[in-house]
C-alpha cells in the first residue's frame, strides 16, 4: 500500500513529465513553422531566379 507522500510524489512527477512533453511539443511546432517559412523563402528566391534566367 502506498503512503500519501508516495502518491503525492508520483502525481508531482507525472505533472512535471506532462508539462515537459507540452513544452517540447510547442518547441517542435515552432521549429516546424520556422522550417516551413525558410522553405517558402527559398522557393520564392528559386522561382525568381528561374524567371530571370528564362528571360535572359
């Protein structure tokens, strides 16, 4: 049988784990958004170069 302190310790630990997972998901989402933005910028530059080179 678990004591009150053991149960409380497990709850606190699980809460910290869940909070860490949430933070990691948020940071991963931010990284994904940044990568998408960089890829969009690269594609715009690439399209502009193709248009410029085709007109030459």
